[in-house]
């Protein structure tokens, strides 16, 4: 990476820089004109000085003032103009003024836009290059860097570069030019004064950078400490469970407070020095006029200098500080940015970067690996000099099933990583057939070798996308665009190229269906289900599916299937033995297994408008309840519930789990209800204030007759609640209607889960094993209709969360295994990849995976030597060396292996 | 059945007889009243237990696995209770209980059970009495088996 920011900028943007410079120079002409016109308007247009001697004056006569040595008149005429009398002249000049101002503004706008675009392009290029380098970092480097620091550098630290890059060359050229002109003018007036000005500038140029040196050091420290702070915050987030479980939060607080204190010190120091530098700078700037007065005055009094010259020099000097000051500012910014750039660039060039050719995009499918895997004297030495693998040599056909056994840390784990090329041998070679493994592009190893370790990283996307992730090595099917979108895409690509970014399109279909053994998007799910079965994850995904929701518009086929399952389930529920398990939704009947809120709504809330927290206060609901005269009854129910709750939970300690599990009232709200009830004693609810009434009225909405059994809803009340249900639905405004998906026997409910859609009712409370029996029944129904696949398909959409944290460890590992299996690799390398599974499951999954990989190579580092009998060959590794090797049947005589077997 | 009716019913169950009505209401409210069909299992031998059951109506067989299949060792009727051993000693269920006829039972969660025993020694005494009866019964059966 280029060390010098200016060289970097020049290499990638000289063309644009020159264009901007040219624009800036041209703009000066118009700028100057817009400044000189007002003078002409006042003098000639209004006061009519010129018209005192002649009646017509030429308009649009353009002259530029130049130093006297270029022209004796002090100006250069570029265009002679049109003759006009005073009034038209005034009009014309005023209009010209307006035109000039506009042109000037447009130049400014264009220049700024050009600069901005240039800066953004360069920023994009730089960010991309930095990210690109992360992908090429040697794997050992990731032990030393923190993710948050890398992302902070790419995101924040290089950001100011974007603003600077546009000015990097233009600003000094332009300002320097201005300053030099003014200086030249002063020199022409008086060599002495000129020399004084130059001397003061030289002092400035000498002293200020020296003052800045410390500022630069502080700036670097500020950057480093801020970056480390970001790293520490990320550490807290990553290790939050350990912080909680060890109760060390205050230690963390202490550390962060310490860091913030250091950062404060650095920043404050920085400000102080910055303002000191500024002060000195201003002082030096003011010293010049002081010297001009003093020495100029002396020269006038005792020498041969004219007063006019001193005034001229002073005037010229007045124009000098502006550009000089800005130059100094520019220089400060330059140092700041240069230092940031160097700081970042330094972090992005570790030793041993991968050659980019290893990651080149392949043209098409890669050919399979074949031949023998040959390890010759492979040694892996880590930073500390230890050798987890020490001189391992072996030859084995790639299609074999190889079990690596041995004690933990004996080398089997590292050997799998060497064979998957995650670790490069320090000494020795690994060859497959006649190619050196280290020379194979990643797209080849990625396609033909699959590695699954104990830790599986899952991306925060769906289960399906995580499993298919391993198939995305090149765009396979280009995205389809209509004309307008394609033009947009072409523009996008052109801009990408200008910023040195690749023109790869993430919207293309990158999934290598062929490698997965599928023909296309249509049957890839079939393959996914196959591998899910092999790793025993299909059942879990099925349950995700049942709990998932779908967009019925986008997947009409699934929605239709679910409606079929609903019909079938309800046909079965007609059986008297099962009828008591589910209370179906029926618009004409009150459902005792639903809350009052759900009964009134008779649908699924789509958003927060009608969710249990908000429904009681909803104006439409209140209006409907008022219309059927239920408000008072609900209030009475609220009183009854509050009384019961206060009675039951009165002497339970706050925080008792019963509150959360059973109570309508949170523990902290209980005293408030007790107060309300005591105020109510002997009085009517009408006497309560509005707030108290609202609190009480909200209680019954969560009441479920079959569950809470307070006997609040009798047949008559059921009838009135049904009337309220009708009243609510009838008068619902269109906007509110969008917030509910009403239950309809013949329609799919997109807001509800698949399971709720199939069930179309509620599981009855108090039926022994009701949920399990209903679950089994649903499963049976789906099986019978061959709809299980459709549910699994929905389950595959389940988002696994950040780093897969929405899945338990065992499921994460299974997704990792599925990701490796779906590629159908020539060589599947597993490093204790079933560690999170229980013993029996480990054995089953191992058998299924070996079965799925029939005819292809498997290398498996086993924790339990007893499983080795399923493999073609066993290799025992101890202390980084192969101590025994052979078919499982021939290993009986080996003492090490026997010990491992005995250990389980 | 509403909660108040349930409280009336619980009052007639011996182990709850000394407990004040307000507490009985809490028991009724926080415990599930479960209905079991004929042949359905209330609990299965070897499973982890997290609740105690009090039978409110119907009857159940207590079965223990043996090499020759399950053996019926006892019968539970109204007011009978079981499951306290698994939650007292944190051990798997020692027997399978299967509904002999349609049965309703109150399922008292572990948490509630400990609270009750701590607050109402009388209930603990009732449970001890029942356990003592069971040991006595067991001793008798053991003697008979050895004699045979």
C-alpha cells in the first residue's frame, strides 16, 4: 500500500485534479470581473463620470489589470464592446453584474461538486482497498487485531480524507498563487519591506510546524486511544455473559472510565496546543504590519521611500494574510490527514499477506480434486515456538475416510486445519494429486474441500442462506433487469470502476446449484432437506416453520397448502376423542380459551395498534364497547380481577415468579391497585377518577376464562361480548382495519404463524399433554398431505441472529455441518465438528454424514476413538507426530490406540 | 369449574384441609387442573418430575416396570396424591401413573409445593403420614414376597 497519501491521491486522481485546477483558474477571470463591475456601475453607470466627457461608452469592454511592467496603462483590453448611452449602460452593466455573479456561483458549484465527487470516489477506493486487504490478511494476523478496530478505521478514521482529497492539490496551488502575487507586488514596491515580509513568513513557516509537531503526536495518540476504546467496547459486548456471570461490570466500568480519562487528557492537551499555535500564528501575522510601520516609517523619515509606497505595501499586505492563513490551515489539515492515513495504512499491511491471485474470480466450475493427499515433513510452529504438528508425512487416497485420533492438543485438530489449508505449514508441503495445496486458488479449495470446526460462524441471515453460503463463489445466473433498472445498474457499475471497485453484483444469483447437486433454484431446497436430515436438523427447522409466518401474496402455494391442512385437521377434530383438545375459532361463538381482547378483536393484530397493551385504550374499541353498553361491565370485571389479585398475591414478595407467570398485575403495581380498591370501598366505580378507571378497565382484556377460572364470563356475558365483537368489526375505519387480520375459516392469516393457521383455534387449557397431542396431530396431518416440506421451506427462512445466537450451540454446529455437506466436497474435513451434540446424537450424525459422503473423502478429527471403526484408516497423533496408522481392524495391537479406546 | 368451586373441592382434600381458603385460592389459581383420558399417563417412570399431582376425581393405576412388563403396584383415587418424591429428592419418577378412568388432577408446580410445605407444617405432616403408610405397605409386601 502507498505510504504517502499525496502519491496515493496523485496516482488515482491526477486527471480529475488537473480538471479542477483548470476550472479554478478559469473561474478567477469571472471572479475578478464580478468584483470590478460594481465599481464601474457606481462610477460610470450612476454617477456618470465617463458620460461627462462622451455620450456613449462601450459596453462589455473587458480589461484585466496587470502589473505595470506588462502594460503601461496598467490594464489589458480583451474585448472592445458595444457603445451605449448612460441609462441603457446602467441597465446593461447591472444585468452583466447579475450574469457574472451567477456565472461565478455556477463555477463555485461545479468546482465544489467536482471536488466532492473526487473526494468521495477516492474515499470509496481507499475503503474498498482496505477491506480488500482484510480478506487477504494471513489468518495468524486475526489473532492480533480486533474486529471493531478494523471496522472503525475503515468507517471513521479515513472519513476526513474524503473532504481533504478534493483540496489536496488545488488549494495550495491556488492559495500559493494568490500569496505569491501579493508578495511580488510588495517586492516591487520595496525590496526591504518585501524582505521583512518574507522573513516574518519564514519565521512562521519555521516556528509553526515545530509547535505542531507535538500536536501531531497528540493527534496520533488521540486516534490510537479512540480506536482502542472502540475495541474495548466491542470486547465488553462480546464478553457480556462473562461480565455478568463473574459480576465484573464495575471492573469494566473502571477500565472504560480510565480510558475516557486518558482520551480527555489527550484531547484537552491537543486543544490547548492548537489554540496556542493559533495565537502565535496571529501574533506573527500582526508583527508584519508593525514592522512595515516601523521600518517603512523609518525609511520615509530618514531614507528615500515615498509615503505612498508604504501605504501600497500595507494594502497589498492586507491581501496576504487571507491566503497565507488558509494555506496554514490547509497544511494543518494535510498533516492531520496524512498522519491518519499513515496510521491506518500501517495497520493494513501485516507480514505474509496472501497473493491476490489466490482469490481471483473463477470463470466457471472448477474440476474435482483427485489422486493422493501427500504430506511431506509437515511442521507447524506457532508464535511461541511450540510445534503442534511436527514432521508429519503421510500418503492417502483422497477418497478415503480418515479418522484422526489422539489426545486433545496432540495435533489432530491442527492437522485438519492444515489439510483444509487454513493453516500453512511452516516446513514441508501438502499436495493433492500433483498440485501443491498452497498454490490452489481459494475458489478451488472452497469448492472442493469443506472444513467444519468446533466453532461455526453463522451470518445474521436465514438458515437457508447460511447453508447455501458455501456455494457462493462466483455469480452463476445474472440478475434480470428491465430497461430502466439496467441503465441504472450500468451507471452504477461505471462509477464502481472509476473508484477501483469490482463490478460484481450481489443481486446476481451466486449459488452454484450444480455443485450442490441441484438443477436450479427450484430444487435446491430438496438438497437442503437431505443434508438437514443427515445432521438431524430437519425436525428443528420444521418447528421453526410452524412458528414462522409467511407473506401469503408472495407464496400462494404454501398458503394454499396450509389451508388444506387446516381443513384436514378440523375434519379429524370432529372425532369426539380429539374434539376436546381444540376450541376452533367461530365468529358466532365466544372462545373460552382466548382472552377477552382476542375475543373482541377476533383476529391477529398486525402491528402495535391492537396489541394487548394498547387495545383497552383504543378509541374504536372503546366506542364499540360503549355502543353495546359493556364498558361498566368490563370495569366491574376489572374490579373483581383486582380484588382477587390483591387477595392472592398480597403477601408474595416482589419479584416472585408467580407474578410474571400468573398475575394480571405486576408486583410493583399491586399497591396502586390496593389503593384504588380501598378508595372504591362502598362506592360506585363511577366515583373513581379517569386514570383509576382506565387502570381497572384494562385488566379484563387479558382475562382467559378457561385458564384463569374466576367465573367472570357466563353465557349472558358471552352473548354481550359477541355483540361487542360485531359492533367493533362493523364500524372499523379502513386504516384501523389494516391493523388486524380477521379470522376467516377460508382465508390464510398472514399475521399468524403457520401452526396457528393450521390450528385455526386455541388449544384447550387443562387437557393433559394438550399441546403435545395437538402438535403430533398437526404433524400427522401435514405428513398425510405431504406438506411437511412446505413447512420446512418456511422454517429455512428463520433468521439465525447475529453470529447465529438465536440458535443453540448444537443447532449452530449442525447448520455448519449442513453448509459443508451441501457442497458435496471431494474432501470433507471435520475438526471435532459434533462436539456440541450429546453422545448418542454424535454417533448417529457421524454415521449419517459418512453415509452422505459415500465415495468421497472424509478426514475427521475424532474426540472419541471408539467411533474410529467406521473409517477406512485411523491415524493416531501424539505430541504432533504420527504414532500409529492403519485400518481400524489392524490397530488392536497398538497400545496408544488401545489406551484411547479405553478412555472412550 | 370456577376457582371458587375448586377451592370448595380442595377443602375436602385431606392434605389441604388445614390450609386457609385464601391460600387454597392461590393454589387453585397457580396450579393447572388437568383432565386425563382413560389410558393417558400422568407421569412416566424415569422422567424428570417438576410437579406433584392431587387427584380430584377418577382413579389411576401406579405401575412399575419389571422384566416381565409393567406391574400394577397400587391404585390412586380421589384425594390421593403422588409425585412428591420426585420433587422432594430431585430424582426421576419412580413409577408410571396411568389414568384408569377419566380423571381430573391438580398439578402443583415444584415451586408452589415447597412454598406450601414451608408455610403449612400441617401439610408436611399429612405428606409424611402418607409416605409412612407407603413404607409400611411396602414392608408388608416385601415380607410376603420373601415368605413366598
